[in-house]
């Protein structure tokens, strides 16, 4: 947040044409060190260090230290920190923190999905509320789409549904809006990586939703080679998907 609140945010462009800031790198170092200290036996995969990973794992932690770097640079506030636990290809625990808008979602010690209210203190738990998906109305759906990656393909797919409200959001917040009962489905036809989706996926699954591959409708799996996701749809139970 110190970097975000500075006058301007400088960035570099990575090999995949995505931007990276000093905030991405600083957060990566802090989170990686903290997780290795807390869970020394677990492999930790982070976006900024993934290229150095040479082995696939069944159980591991996966981190996006700054999801929504484009939103961070534009200062739209909709960026997050994502941390997830993957077990046998399934995201079983997750935390999504959006510091600029003070929203914190996670699965608690029992795996239940919650949202904690600000102010957030390191050694004191704030007020915690359970969250759950809502029952959708297929004649009046609420769809959420990517703020920086929305295109004609997404709009064409969304047009197949009876949509009462269409909104955009940055980063993994889209999963959390579904999990909190604020939206019904989120289609993504662009490129994403496992660290983009794992934490939000874990929270949404715990809240009663699902994330499925676009073409097969089978569950989105983790621990894939190169950590790249296929196109997918995140949804709450009861949404009638269109082909």
C-alpha cells in the first residue's frame, strides 16, 4: 500500500507481456519467507518465482503476491493478494485480500468461507461473517467479468443468458463476489494462471460454488504443467450453463 499510495507506480514488462511492479516483487519476498517459516515442509509456488520451479507437486502452496497488477498501476483499487493450498489437484484453502478496498475473504480453520471486517490487525481477529452463494434466478442473472480482459468473445457468450446486471471487477475479487452472494457466474475465456484462480476457487467452492473448464465442464484442476489454466466458468449452483 505504501507503493500504491505513491505518486506514480513504475513497472516492467515480463516475457509474457504482463506488467510487474516493485510491489509484486516485494510482496513476493515477504509472503514466500513467511510461508516457508510457517510451513517448512510444503513447497511454495509463487508467480514471480514459478519459472524456477522444476518439479510438479501433489500438495503445495501457491501465491499471487499482487493479482491485478494492471488495476494496481491504474490505481483502480481492485487488486488482491492470493494464497492457496492445493491438495491432489484441488484448492482446499484460500485467502484473498484486497487491501485498497478493505475486503478480506478466506476459508477458516474448518474450511468454512468467511469475510473478515476491517480494521485488520496482525494479532487480533476482526469481526468475521460466514458467506455463502445465493440461489440464482436464470431469468435475471448477475454476471461479473474481468475489468481489464473483457472482449467480444466474453460479451458474445454472456449474451446467451438472461442477464439482469453485468458488472466488472479486477483480480480474484470476481470469485469472492460469487462466494458472498453478490453475483451468479463469471466466465473467463482469456489466459490465466493457477495463482490467479486458486485462492478464489477454494473460497467459492467452500461457499457452494464451482469452477469448471469451459469446453468439458469438468472441474478446474491444479498442479498442471506450466500452471496455465484452460478457459473456465465460475458459477453458483443452479446456473443453467449455455453451450
